[in-house]
């Protein structure tokens, strides 16, 4: 005789010859979720790869939902990883987050304007910037309802280098044709 288990929240049943397999799957799913090969998100800096001291550098991440199908204890399992929070490491000892907003691209005429995820550097240098994307998960067994997974997975992006330069301006009386030894010639 087949064993069926009624799941709360709806008229769903999940079939298993061994009814204890469902509890065992639930016990292992958090660990399996943490070990899934969630692909790192791609993040972008504006401007890139060079900036100036004091200039706001807009940063945003393109994080997408990821789906994994697998077999666990002879049951068909689907895990859905959804990005929910973002934590920026600006490479100069400061960070921002975790926050629920991953930023957004700016039109070219607004590059340099402050945004929720932007950062201005106070010193020239090469800064290694990265972002950690936190994923919440749900799973289903044999096509049943999606069940929340306890905990979350943290996936850090590959760092990118932002080169921050110092700019100086000077007033000059002559152009380089008149004074070839002048400033900037």
C-alpha cells in the first residue's frame, strides 16, 4: 500500500514509499542549499575602471533567481535560490549593507551623482570592490508546494579593481605652442 503525506497549506500530498524520507530530506535541505553552486552575480561600477578622488561611483549588481533540480533520497527535488540582500565592500575599509536593494544603472549624463549604493573615495589608489549577495531558498519534493528553507546562502562576487586617480587643475597664460615648457605640455 502506498504512503502519502498531506502537507499543510493546501490540498497537496507528496508520495513516498518510505514516509520518513520527507523528514530526512527536510533535515538535509539546508546543508544542500548552502552547498549548491549558486553562480556569483555580476556587478558594475560607473565609472569603470577609473575614477577620481571625491567622485561618487555608482555600483549595482545584476542578481537573478537560480533554479536547481536534483534527486535526493530517490525523490525529485527543486531548489529555488532568490537574491534578497546585498552587502557592498568598497575596498577602503568601508562597506554598505546588507540592504534589500542591489542598486541600478545610471544614464551616462548622471554618472557621478550620488545613489544609495555609490561611494566616493578620499584617496587615490587601486581598490578591490566586491559584493556579497544573500540568497533565500525554497524547495519542493516531487512537484509539491514550495517550502521555505531555513537560513540563507551568501555568495561573494569576484572582486573588481577600481583605479581612483587624483586630478589637479591649473590656470596657464600660454598654450603649448607659445610656451612648450609650460604646465601640461
